[in-house]
């Protein structure tokens, strides 16, 4: 059994409870009362390791501890410098290694950033939020607080359509165009549209003039294949799936300024213009390619229209581009016994003429542009690495035409029966989609002097955005805006495997809203585990843990308490505040977190910036616990004044969090804004923490922001999205008796099992909602009875012998 950060727990040891949000002083009593050097005995034990691990992320400067906590200071330093803890910190919390304890405190980044930075070329932030505060910082924070909302910039309201503005920071954001022939899964969503949306929302809160465009990529072989499968025309397929995509992104609160598609007249016009300019400047080549032709269909066959025997492993249903069994890439002409998927005829190999983009000739323009973009912009480490590997291996001419009907036609004699290859054509969709948004699209796309371009994508799309598309635009020589910041994620996997629509494995966009889990919870969790430096995996258990700990018990708990104290103790009006030295230190600490939040998001370190939000709410919870306003409000004049100050500071921290959380959870942000009646002019991000809810401000009705996810609910969802494998039907010795109310249940029916699983999850959500809203007991009992009956039917359908289920409060002793 493993322990913290690789430290093994002793065999049979029981881990004591740990509360990492507690102030270091909470441990002081336990440590200061010890005559021994360690917590439980004279030698280091599991108790020391667990407590040290809890304190390490929050206790960064032993010098900041008062002299009364000398025992804690000595113990913590001893633990940190011990060999075992050094190894743990080195491997988990501080991969760059621990230096001298003092040196580490002064120079190293917060542990939550160190792991990611080990795989990143990004410079370290100048400030770490968990370090000793200077007197100057404390004074500056107190001054900023006193200036109030007047210190904030006025929110920027751009014109419609959004166009670049002279003298402003103009940010153009694209997310990789999702292919229209499928439904995006959670990995697709976090890889491009959700990451881009989070950054776009942040940019707008910074008063940067921002345009975010996306749309469905609709041309190409995959669309034709899908049309054949579903018995529709390519246009009908595109219309159907474009609507599905738009509906999914709407549910996830993706704030596109415009969501379009590539099958438009603007796409044809712009793509053909770029092609003609490349042709005129000598950047296109012509060559002969051998391809399979179906004489029955009278057409050359794209790779996906061919099936045959894999030349490597002998699999009999290998596609013309890749074998699903061995995974090897295949040239369609290498297949043994190839067949046309459309008519099952035997195709023949014939030569065909194609056009190629002369990448070697364009390389002399590409390399200096890349060097400039890398030095002036933010490219993720994987984007740089993938691009370098392409250039290191030497660029080769790239085919830009295909023998298809569904695509942008090639405007050149001898090639008019062909269309552009999708990876020449698709990135031009960014331009044509913007052109469908505004006829002044060139102000964005032919304006590199005023516009910063951010491209968001998964790593498999990098070469097309960093090499092929820039080469096309450089060769066209028409002052195009090229990417300044290329942001690529790694892959998000599902539990222990990969998403698979055909096998029913994983959550796809059109299924998420049927789980009963709100969109903002999905957004939060996907952004919390965003695969920024390495692949990550969605986990139902971890989703439940993060929702219940970080959202419900940390963020939601703090904001709810802060607002409720105003309502309960001060009649819904923010009380007067008299700041003490401790309060001013808290203001400074929050300010440091806020500045780090900005530093990270400006570098598009979206996942790490989310930790700053949670850290502020954790500081807020500690502040409330230490000061106990619910007790002080019952005391003398001084105590009541202190309760007012703590409540006022806390509710203003909640107001700040409402703005900071908006890029991540927009609906939650809106709910906080409504509950606390935060003025719209305060919904803007600056680098200072100021008093936006002054004494006398009246708040609204405060209610919980989050609901607990229960284990039975999560297990039902895990089963539902785990591939739908039904357990084998047990041998039937006798008919299964019907439940007291309900139909006869046939054991082993997979469809029935899935339906009942979904009904159990839905009814469980309904019961939890009733309890959260404090509904009448009779109503709750009735709904609980329905839930128990559904669980009973599910057990019968699975071939189990259902236990007698009774409500928890009525169990026999």
C-alpha cells in the first residue's frame, strides 16, 4: 500500500483524519504539548507524514509562525529536511528538487504548479501566493481595499459585430473545428471548445476586445462515408450533426461570438483565392499518385471507402487508411483483396494526377516566422515539440486535392473533378466562418499588426496549424494574421481506457445533460483535470470527490456562509468594517492569489489558475473558522464589531470569487451575482482586491450553490457509461416473482437494465433535490419509496436476489 508521495505507510497503519484547510496553528497545540521531537513517539511515524503532507502546500515560511509556535516550526523544518520527505516533495510536489529549506521558500513556485512546470518551458511566475508577505504588500492591499469599486475599470461593451479597435488589445480566438460526422465526447470538448471558451471569457473580463469563432468542419471523406451509412445526402448529414454540435455547446455554456460551418459560399471564395495566389507564386506542384478506382461506381476511392485484408496482421476488415486490429497505418493500394465499401466490387489500381503544396520551398519563410512567434507568443511545450519534429525530419510536398465530390472544388483545368483535401481546406474555415459573421472579416484576418491570434486544439491537430496552414497563408502573401499563441492539450481518457461511441464507453456531449449533473459541474471537473502537460483521465469517483470536497465543502461552503452571515446576523445589509492587522494580511494574501491567477491565465495555464480560486475560498473558510463570527455576534460591543468586520470581508471575498469563477462556471457566477446583488459595474477583473460591497449594501436571498453527489448515483452512472455489458442471465429454475407494484421483470435484458439504471439515477437526483429544498416529509417518503422500488426492479433485472430495502431512517436495529 502506498503512502503520501511515495512514502510507504507501515503495514496495518490507520491513516488519521487530515484537514488540510486548517490553519497551521490548529496543529500547534498537539505539537507544542509534545516533549518528543515527533507527534506520536520518539521516531517519525505515519502521523508525522500525513500531517506534514497536509501542511506542506499551505505552510511555506516557518519564519511567519509566531514564537509561540516554535515547536511546530522546529518539527515542520525537521520533517521537510528528512530524507523521506525530501523524496516525496522531489517526486510529487517539487520535481525540481528541494534546496536548503530557506532557499526553497524564497525561490521555488507553489507545489501545485511545480509538477506541470517540470514538463513546460514556461518561465516561473515572479510571485508565489504562499510566501511571506512584505509590509509594503500589506499596505498596498489595504489601500486598494479602501478605494472601493471606483478603483475598478469600467466594463467594456464591444460593438456588434465585434471588430478590432485601435489602441485596444484585440484578441481573436479559434478552437479546432469539430468534424461534423460525429458527436463530441468529453475529451473533444475540453481539448478545444471548452478551453477556448474559458480563455475567451477571461479576456472579456479583462476588457480585451475579443472575438471567439468556431464551427463544424463539414467537407471530406468522413462526411460522404457517414451519409452512405445513414442513407442521407452529405448536406443532410451536415445539417443534422451541425445542429447536434450547436445544441451540445449551448448546453455547456460555450460563449461563441459565432458558431458556423465550412459548407458556405464564403468558404469556396476564400479557399479558391488562397489557392490561386499559391499557384501564381509557384508554390504548387503536380504529381501522379496511384489510387484504387471502382469501375462499378466510376470513381476513385478515398481510403475510407476501401476495405480488405491487412498486409501486416491479416485482419480481414482493415480500412484503407488504418487497421483497427494492429493499429498500423496502411496505404490503400497495399490491402490484400480490397473491396469497394459502396458496391462490394473489386477496385483496380490506376494513376491519378494531384496537386501538392511545396512545403520545402516554403520552409525558408516558415522558419523565421516560427522563431518570431515562439519568442513573442505563448506556445505550449507539446506544440513546439511537435512542430520542431516535423521541421527536423524535413518538410515534404503535401497533397492538397482529393478525388471526391463533397468538398470545395479545385478551380484549375484538369482538376475540376477534384476537391481540396480537408486539411488544406478546413483551417480556412476560420476565415470563412468569420466572413459569415461580418463582411468586415479582413479587419481580423488581414491585420497582424493589431490582432493577436490564439488557436486552441488537441495535440494531434498541431502540425496542420503550425506548419501546413501557416505555409499556405505565407505563400499566399496577402498580409494574413498568423497564429501568435498555439495552445494544445494532451488527451483526456475515460477511466481505464478510451472513449468509444460504438462500444458505449464514456460520456459524449449529447449524454451529459441526461446525467442530472449541471453543466457547470462538468465544466469545472473537465477544467480541473485539463490535460495540460500530460494525458489525464476522467474518473467518476474523482468527479464525486472534487464536487463534494472542492465545490460543496470548500468554494460553495465559504460563499454560502459569508452570505448567510450577512442575512442572519445583520438583516441582509453588509455591516461596518474595522480592519485589523490580520485582516490586512488576508487582503494581501488574496491579492497575491489574484495576481497569480492572472499570471497563469495570461499564459493560458487554465487548470493551474483554477487552483487559485479554490485557494482563496480555502483562506476564506480558515478566516471564518478562526474568527467565529457566529459566537462573537452574541458577545460585547467589541465582539459584535469584530463579527461585522469578518462578515464584511468574507462577503467581499465571495464577490471577488464570483468574478474569478465566471470563466469556469458561468451559471454559478451568475447565481452568486444574483444572491449577493453584486453591481454589474463590478463584474470586471483587475489586479487588485477591493471592497465592492461596502457597508450598507443589501444582499438578496442566499441559497446553496452546489449539491452533494452520492455514491449510488455515481455508481449508476459509471455502469451506464461503462460499455453496457450485461451480466450473463442466470439459469432460471423458476419464474422471478413480480414486485409488489410493477411489471414482471425479465432478468438479463440489457435494454431493461440500462433503462432501470437511468431511472434509478434520475429518481435519486429527484429525492436529493427534495431534501435540499426541505420538502414535506410525506412527499420525500413517497419519492424514496419509488426509488427503492426502482432499485428492487433493477436488482431483479440483473438476476440478483434483492434485499428488503427500507428507508435509512427506518432500519431495524
